C-alpha cells in the first residue's frame, strides 16, 4: 500500500534525524525507502530529478533562499539587526510580544520558506529562550495566519471547490485563527499580557529595517510581484545602503547554502507524490477501508499534508474524495487538517529550513508542537465537522 510507504518513510525521516542529527541524511533515508517501496518510482529517479530542476517553483525558490539569508546576514554584519532588536525589546519591555510580533506581521504575506525570513530576527530577539522555543514561536505564529488570512493559495482553491466567496471562507475560519493564536501565546508565554514602552526618536529610527522587510510583503500583495523578485529588489536596496558590508554578507550566505540538496529532495518527494498519482492512490486506499466520511476528512488531508508539505496539494487530493463520500459541507474541516498536516510535515520547507537554522531535532519540534496541533484540531472539529 502506498499509504504504508508514506507513513514508514515519514517515520524513518524522524528516526534518522533523531539518531544522526543530520537532516540531509534523514531526508535521503526517508526518500530512499519511499522509492524502494513503490515500484513505479524505482526506475524514475532521473525523471524525478529532471522534473525538479525544471520546476519553476524550485528554480525561483533557490534565489529566494539566497536573498533571505543575505538580508539576514547583512543586517547582522552591519549591526542593524542588533539595534533593531534592542528597540523592539524596549518597545515591548523585553516581553514575548516582540518575538511574536515579527513572524505574525511577516506571516501576512505568503512566500516560499517565509518562516526562514523571520528566523534570524526571532533568534536575536528571543534572548533567554531555548532554540526549540524560538523555532516554535517563529513557526507557529507565522502559520496560524494561514487559518484565515485570505492571501494563501489553498484558501482560494477551497473557495473555488466549494463555490464560496473568499471573504466568507475567511470569516468562517477566523475564530480558529484566534483560538490557535491565543493557544500559542498561553502555551509559550503563560497568561502574561504584552507590555509597551515609549521609545525615543532615535530608538524609533533604529526600527527602519522593518520597513524594508515589510515592503517585501507590500510588493507581493499590492503589486502581485513574485517573492524572489521582491526580495531581490529589497536586497539590492539594502546592499546599496550598506555597501561596506556586502562582501562579508555574501561570504556568510554562500556558506549556508548547504540546504539546497535538502530542498532538492523535498521537491523530488513532491513530484513523486503528484506526478505518479501516488496521492490519489493514498485516497483510494483509505476510502476502500470503509472509514466514515468525517474520519476520512480528517485523516486523508492530515496524511496528504504530511507527505506533500503543500497545503493546496493536500486540499486538492482530499476534498474531491470527501465530496465523493457525501461530505460536501466538510470543506473547512478538510482545509484545516490540510494545514495541520503540512505543519507536521518533515518535507515542509519552512520547517526543514528553520530546523536547520536553529539546529533543533525534528522529533523534539513535532512533540513540542503537538499540544497546539491538538487544541486547534479539537476546536476545528467542534466548529466545522
């Protein structure tokens, strides 16, 4: 069964990463097992490789990752990041608010590996936090925006599949956003409320790099610009203002591009699932077991999300199956569990890249996240089942 191969490969990825602390080796192991267990893939490695290197999403993601790293490095080398961090920490009186604000604000814009964009800022602002808590704060508060913010492609797909206006979909999902956000705040910060301080004019000026960071989002949302191009323009602007630090920032960035082989494997996994019809076979295998419609509406998007790492792919695989079982009204439930599956996916780029950045064990990150996933899943079932 394809379903078994998916589950076993995901388990192997987690296990090998846990034992070796090497993300690339764990991805190779999991992908290798997946290929070995599916005969249709055994002679198709070259085809999968070529499909990946021809994939426009892959080709644009590499410069996107480069410019994200470059921005972080030039902010660090120029000391702009340190000054901005100091001002944010004073503004929020050193509270958790500063660490939560950045990924939440940048989460308003969809972009490949967006969590990696804010990871360096969260890393600097989260003094005293463990790397695991930094990772989860950065990851969760970015992605809980996906539960209602109407710019994510999967939400438009859901609106189209259910013949519902995007505004209506967003409004119906908004209570879950508040639940997931508050759950994350309480889980990571207790019941403490954010506190604010007055800043001097010079301290406000130290926040100027945030304008450049947010301008990436405006270019994407208002001008429909692609993420890599927006990042290129912002990176060039920043480099022009900090020319003395460009050389060192480029050197540091190039040393961090060891993540490219990991991204290559993620895309090969995606093409294996989608180009060879394995995603559809998973859905057929689950429905043949005689499971209830609601159970399939939960399990199938969860598995599809974990195996593809792409929300709209999981939704596209899962919702037609649920509709075929008479579950037309369960679209919101399928959407939420697609998002949750992607959040837990070891082939989700945001998770892969930030695990690599914060040097956190995959299994520890997933275990730390499970209570938030559980609360969100429980409330989603109450609201949308």
